[in-house]
């Protein structure tokens, strides 16, 4: 048995039985006291009636409306302390009350009398996916590396990763590899990429990043590559200032672009497609790149560019395919893939296989539109429909219904065969509980 009060840690008590406990059936739940004619188990001891106010009552995930759902009662009256003085609403809900009634106006994505329920509380997503509440009733599963489908239950083989940029929920697609060792004084990278479209070349897109994060200081060591205004941008900071090389504009008639870049001590160089090799020397006297973080490809886990060091704040993650990424940290080494010996990342989000469409496996009903973001896929339903495949109708009483129901002051909307009615809380009346 476990109990917690006033936000304190729960207190537990365990009882070991030497026999198998039999199943029993409970009777009614009594609140405040037990009527004199009810039998009380002898182990319960003497029961005294409670004096005070009971605000909210919930059993498992079901809210019980103390007055509306009670089967009977005696000597119960309204509590005269304004409920909003206790700030009962959760998750940013706004409490409104008068002398007899109160209710919570909930922000988007939350429901329940106290705004205590969020769509992702009962996470339907599998395999470590990120659950995002698309509405108060429906969730979208942002799939991790190697998974796809509505609930991220389908395994996919990724040989040429496809990145989807920043989705409508504000999350970026990315792959994260383990730290690249021995990168301090020398490195060379080779990679190829294919743009999703010409527009994506003109945006502010990150191709890869490794470095110190979260400080935003001029002395943060980092190495990054990205696209800005149709040009490839290569930057690094050894701790005494940022060195940057900007290529000529990309030839957008090319389907695949090839990049070769490197650095030895302070001197860096970049070659893009058939353009001439460009070089730069970093400022200051420091010659070593000290980065211990993961190597991010296509984007980064956090979706606020301000968390990246100054000089490296690309606003979006990459849109298109990045493949054949190879690195070496010595002139005498062979090029190899980052990450594990097999070139697998440690983690990732919303990354698909290039030229594969997860929407080809999904059929949205009732006019719903399939939306894909890398390996993440969901149905965008027309008004009046909901559910993973837009197969469920939206009840007139649900928050998504357009127009919304008109029940006021905490009135409960109850759907009827034609329209709805409002069950009014104690102290209100009228068609929509609008009168005190």
C-alpha cells in the first residue's frame, strides 16, 4: 500500500501473506463518513466523520464529480473558501470561480477537470519513439533510428539516410554518432548529399556538427558544416576564434554534391564539387580542437539553435539525403564511417531511407492527408474526423469539434442523437449553464 500527501515522497507499507489472498468485491465508496446502517469491517476501527472540504476525487484515471455523480448524501453544503485560492488547475490552466462554482480553462493539449490529462500520458508509441500530442485526443510518434510507421513499429534498413528538416512540431531530424576520437590536431571528412529541392539549398541548414554545446561562448570549440544562401559553409573554432570558409554558390543542376574538407592544426580547407580548393587559418595561437560530444549528422537533438556555439547557429536541420560519410584523423589512415565499426549511429529521430516514402504504406481515410517527415508518418484529418487513420468521428462534445459546444461554467456536455445537452453543476442553470 502506498500513500503520498502534499507533494511529499510516497510512504509504502508491504505485507507478506503466507496464503493466497482471495478475490473480493467492494461495495460503495463513502466520502466524509459512513452511514450508521452500513456494516464496517472490524479491522477498520472507530470511524469519525470528516469536517472540512473535499475538492476533487479521482479513482484510477476516472474523475468522480462529487455532487453530480453521488448516489446519495446528507448534511453536505458548499465550501465557502474560493477554490481558485488553492490554484487547483494543472499545466497552465486558468481557474475561474464564483461563490458556488469553479472550473479550469485548459490550454491546448490538456483536458480533464484539472487540466491534468495530456495526450501522451498513455504513450501509444513504441521502440523509444518521441510522443507528441497532435491534439487533445491524438498523438504523433516521432520515430527513432531504424523505425517507421504510425506507431514506429516497423523496422527499416537505412543505407542512405534521408533527413526531413524541422517538422511542424518543432523537432529536427538527426543522427547522433559516438565521439570521433583523435580529432584534436588533424581530420579529413568526405561526404555526398542530395537536396530535397532547390529551396532547401537557400535555407539555413545544418549538415553536421560536433563540439561543446549549451554555453554560447566565443571560446567554445566546435566543428560544423552547413548550407546558407545556396553555399556550403565550413566553420571551426579551436578556442580562440572562429575560422570560416564559404564556397561559391552550388550548381543546382547537379543531382549529387560532393564535399571534401579537412584541417591540420590552425589551417583548414574545403573543396565542393568541381570548385577550387579554398583555405583558411584560424585566429589566435591555439592549435587543438577539443570536442568530446557526439557527432551529429543532419540536425541536432535540441531544436533551439541558441544551444549551439556562437558562429554555428544554423536555424534548420538538413532536408534531403546525406550518404557516404567518411572520416580519418591521420594522413596515413584509411577513411572510415563514423560511429561503431559498422557505421551505425547511437540514436536518431525521423530519419528515413532515401527515396523511400512511408506514406506508400499508409492509407488515410475520409479525406485525410498522409504527412511524412523522414521515417515519421501520420494522417492529417479533415474537420470532423480523428484517429490514427481518420476513421473516427469527432463528437459534438469533444474539444476538436467545430464549432465548440456552448456549455458554460464547468457544465458537462452530453451528446444526443441530434445535438447535445449541458449537465449543469450545482448552482447553475439554463440551457448552457449560463445562469447562476
